[in-house]
C-alpha cells in the first residue's frame, strides 16, 4: 500500500512539474500593470495569444499594449508548429488541441460546436480508462462493508504489527474483488491536464474566445455575463455545470461508500466546481458540461449492464 501511495505521489508531482515549468497563459497588462479587459465582453485578455484577433476593438487593445500582432498567423492559418517550440506542455497539449478546434470549427462554422465535437472525441478515446474506473468503483462499493470491518477491527491499534496486518487484510479484500486502487487515480491524471489544456487553448485563441453560441460569449465568464442582456444564457450554463457535476458524482459508486469523509467529498467538490464555473470562460463551462454528460451517460449504461450481469448469475 505504501509503495503504491509513493508511486501515486510521484506521478502527481511529475504532472505538476510539467504544468508549472513548460507553459502557461500570460495575462495582458497595461502600463500600470493592471489586467487589460475587453469592455464589451468583460474578458481579461491573454498576452501570449497563438493567432491574431479578428475583432477590431480587441486588436486595438492588443496593439495599444505592445503586442505585435503582425508576427502572429491568422487563426484560420494556425498550425501546430506556428510560433515555434514553447515547451512540452504547449507543444504536446495546447497547440494540438487549439489546432483541432480551429480546424473543425472552420468547416462547420462554429468554434463552440467544434469544442463540443472535440470533447466527445476525446472522451471516446479515453473511454476504455473511464469504463475500467467505473467497473472498479462498483467493485469498491461491494468491498466497502468488508473494508469497514477491517478498519473498525484495527481502529485503536497503532503498533507496527497491527498496521501491517491491517494492510495485508485490506489487500486480500482488494484481491478478492479484483480492485486496483491505482486505477481510480488514472482518470484524474488524464482529466486534469485536459482541463488545463482546454482552458489555455480557449484563452490563447481569439477565434475561440471571440465566438458566440446560444447567447454566450465564449470568452466571457458567467459572473460577468450575468450583467449583460444575455444573462439568462449564463444562468442556464451555471445550472448545467452544477447539475451535471452533481449527478456525475452521484453515479460514481466510489462516492457511495460508508466512509463519512468519502460521502462528503462529492458535496465539497461539486461546490468548488460550481463556484469555479462562475469565473471560468463560458467555453470551458461548455466543455465541462459536455464531458460530464458523456461520463454520466456512460456510467449509467455500465451500471445497468453490470446489474444485468449480476442478476443473470444469480
């Protein structure tokens, strides 16, 4: 158990190092070091954009604050190699994702719809991992009562021998139900970089954050959008972010265990995500909602199949 925890910690640390050292979004600031905001959309603009804005007012803001737009390609001419090498993070995650969204969006005429299509394609690619995690969660649900008995058995024992026996007995339960604790972390390792890659691609590509979809300005955060004439669209988006997050957690059997801390985790995480959703670009909210709906549907289908399988064996 300790060895697996060490491996898990090293993987998290490695991802953190990659995220911190190999690329990030830089906020555009004026002479007074204040963030430059688009007065029409309320969006804080990104300095290191990957291609040229098309909106004249936005172009003017960039030019007035020292950004040489002529060095950047037009968004419809952007390629993965545009701008040269900017580190592993940008080269492996951000630029390929931005290119895919722009390429699909150019042909269908909507970068928001392109964002939805790319999100679904990515979820289909990682489906084998998420499916395995869901199966593991169901196994964990079945193993939970037995694991709780072991925890109670050794609750007041802190000596090394008792702790060793506890770990051994818990490992036997994991083996009995074919449960691998590392699998439950695998999707998080995939999902976290994807979330930040989408965020950076949205913030660094003007064609995406300038686009509109069903009353939403894709670069505008709901908390800003509430003050516009299209406020209802942003309210609906926040409701969708919250509802899809809560129901996705609810279908995850690992969160339905007897452990009180595990029961509280979905509530805490849902609250954090809903609050975060108020301040993130609407385009990212669309991504989050679509991927949640995909996972929610997948989880329901998997659970029904497993229930049928169990019923057949009975």
